[in-house]
C-alpha cells in the first residue's frame, strides 16, 4: 500500500476510529489503523503485532473488530457498490469483451472456502467436501478482479446451488427484478440482439441469466469445446480475484480462530480493501500514463517548431519570383477547367446520394424490423438454447460455421 493510499483510507475511517476523551489518553486513530492492517497483511500473531506497535495484547484483540468494522462501513458504499444502472452493467460487459473477447457478460460468479476453527456446538455444519471446516464467500467479479457484490457468507456444508438461490441476487434474478437481464445488446459484428448473463462453473444451476460450461465428453462437438475454453478463460478471473485476496492478506493462510461474527467481519473488510487497492492502483497508473503522454506531446511540439522554423528560413533564402509568375498563368487555366468539371460532377453526386439515402433508409427500416423480431425470438429461448447460440457464434468467430446459426 502506497503512502497516499494509506492517507486516503485513513481519511475515510478516521471519524469512526476516533475515541472520545476518557480518563486515559486514547490511541491515535492512525496507529489503530496501521496496527490492524499489519495484522491482516502479515501472517504474524496478534501478540507479535502488539509488540511491534508497543501496545498491549488485549488492546490489540479489541482493535481488530473495531477497525475492521470501520473499514467495512467506510469503503462498502463506494468500493463494494452493486451496479444500479444499465450504463454500469454495460461498462462491465465491455471489460469482458475487451480483455477476454467474451461478449455480453456482466460478471463471473464463484465461491471461496475460508478455513476456520470449528465453532462450538456447530456439529458438521461447517465441514465441507474438501475435508476441513470453512465459511463460504460467494461473490460476483468483473473483468478487473473487482468484486461487485458480496452475495453471502454461508456454512461450508452448503452446496453452491442452495447458497446461490438463497441470496438476494438469486431471488432477484429469478423474479426478473434486475432490469439488465431483460436488456439485449447485439453481438459484435452482427445485428442479432443477445441478452446479458453471468458465467459460472458446472456446480451452479443452468438458468437463462447464468451460463455454465458443457459437460466434458470424449467426442464432444467442436463448438462445445470452443465454448468451454472461452468461458473458462473468462470465468477464471473470479478465481484470480480470490487468489489475489488471499495472497494480499496472509491472515487467511491459517484457519480463522475467532468468533463466527468476527470472522465474517474480517472477510468483509478484506474484500473492501481488495477492491480499494485495485481501484487505487488503476488511478495511479492512469495518472502516470497521462503524465507520460503529456511529456511526449510537449517533445513533439518542440520538434515541430524546430522543423517549421528551418523550413521558413529555407524559403526566405530561395529566389522563386520567376517560377511563381510562370506558374500562375497555368494554374488559372487549370482552375477554370477544374471548376467546370466539378460543377457537373457535384450534380451527379447529389442525385446519387439522394438515391442511396432512400435505399439506406429502406435497409435501416428493414434491419430494425428484423432486429425487433430477433429480440422477441431470443427472449423466448431457454438457458440451454442461449448457450448453444453463443457457442455457435464463438465458433463462427474462430472461422467455422455451425448449423445452429441458421435457426435465427
């Protein structure tokens, strides 16, 4: 974390970290924030972290929930905000198209198991299929590894289908409460409208708004194999996001030995910090790129000024009076001929443009009518049919032709 990033984080959490005056002097808010960040980032114990910052061990354990709550409340409204407009959804879709060449995708969905000590009197609720106790974080990620929605934190024994359907996002998608699902956008280089969708692995249910790969078979068709490769390449961004999250915060390398509520709070604070650092790093790189572009533009302007000054000096030294007088007469004759020919050609061009404009208007009207028919047709398709059409489109982009593309 850069110093300016720490200052920004401190300004967002200072009001919640400031203690009222009491009988003893309270710790500085900046010290409280730095101590908890060091504990989350490094794999050292709370005792070693307390010794490093010259505070008591009991004080360190009290700071962890207070600072994590302040980080979560200070960052969630800006860095963990669920998209509310179609423009924000389209920005995510353009990111998947630009980075992974996967059109109309609005997010990658997956879950992450965080190791933890078994809570008391919990039985086997937190025992997962990987043979350890865990708490599951299910989230949606964009093409830049930024988590757009933290769906839920569930027990390790629950499967992905049950967890997803019990979340607010799952119920909203089933009830068509999110307008972006009904929004259609033409696929690149086509006029065929296509709906927006999420992508996930094979453990999730297959819905109209959620696409998953085909089942692997020894003699699967070519379009299915291409679709699985392309979807897997785009879907792995959420796994890289979870990997970046665990790599930055070493506290997740060991099982979480806290109360269940505190473990959830630590995970949520880490997710907010993950998004905060990615967005801040992009801003730093953007400022650096703009500064380098400005320096290149200034250097180009200096070079242009030098070349223009040299050319003016060369023109002043040359004697072109005789050649200018002889060329002026020839230019006047050629200009009259060009004007007469242009007057004739412009009339023909105007008439041809008017005819082509009427033809283009007819073509645009017919294209709009066909696109509306295609939109209504695509809206009636099921999730499997939408996946088949997308697989055929991806194969056609690879230079092949599929028979299913003739259905539209």
